């Protein structure tokens, strides 16, 4: 029986990519097959850091496949602009994700799950449309999540102002 194939989609920022890459290795160790999808920009950066230029990661027989897709941004746009990225990623990346899912099925390696950074929740609608299961991964630390969930309380008790 073939292993379950999971597509992993991080938010395209280093603090999000690295925790999902760590999760990827744990999933592979547990017997899963993983397609890790980055933006083309981050994919090139990742492959340039690999000893063989990343050739091993494009092999369709590998349990780990690294792929890059368009982020929907022009070459002159600031990829460090979180607001702009959040605005453009859903429409920019959806066609590429859909192509990857269809190509994997055509190769006989169908993707069954999408594990996406919780900031990429727009991918869950695509997963649903394509009949895939979906799960969210939250890369921030527990302390960061606790802070985010309690901002209104901190404002209420005077630790923060509305502007902070």
C-alpha cells in the first residue's frame, strides 16, 4: 500500500517555513510522502542552499518533493510586505496548487491531505473543492499564541493601548 501523500504549504516567511519543514521530516519518518510547496522566490532560495542544488528533491520517486509556484507578485514588489503578501497569495498561488494536486494524481501519487500554515487558511477552500482533507499548522510558540489571544484583555487592563 502506498503511503499517504500530504501537500505542505507554509506562509512564505522564514519563521513559518522552517517549522513546517521540521514537521515535514517528522511526517516522512512516520511513513508519509510529502510535497512541500513554497513560492518560486523561496523555492529558489531553498534549492540554492542544498548541496546538490536540490536535484534529489525533484525526483518523483522520492518521499520528499520540493516545488515552487507563483506567489502572484511582480518582480518589483516587496515580498517582505506581509499585508501585500496576504492580499495576493490566495489568487496568486491557487492555480499552482491546483496544478500540483492534478499532476500528482496523474503521476499515480495522489495527494490526500493539505497541511497548511494557519495563515494560509484560504487553501482549505481549495482542498475542499478538490476533495482533499485539510489541517492547519500553527508555527508560532505557545507564548505567541497566548499573547495574540489576549491582546484585547491587555488593552482592557491598560498593558497596551489601542495603537500598540
